[in-house]
């Protein structure tokens, strides 16, 4: 056996995710979703950070007609 220590992955529990979402809301963020990675990292995504819906070329240039 080699001398390296192996750390067991710590997965995010439901309680941890709820705490992060609640904290984000208390900080004034409009929570749109969250992501939990395989290494246990939790990312909270804000609704304003979501890309805008694409518009048609007509809507984009109608003011120039």
C-alpha cells in the first residue's frame, strides 16, 4: 500500500444545500437553482445571472425600420 492518504469524498447533504440556498436568499439573491459537484462543492445560481432569452432578428432591428 502506498504512503498517500486517501480522503473520502464528502457529498453535500440536503440540509447543507438548504442552508446555502437560505443564506443566499438572506443576502438578497434571487435563487434560480443550485449545482452540487462530485467533490461536494455547492454553487447557488442567481436568476439575474441566467442568460436572456434569444430574440429574433426582427425584434432586434425593428427600431431601425
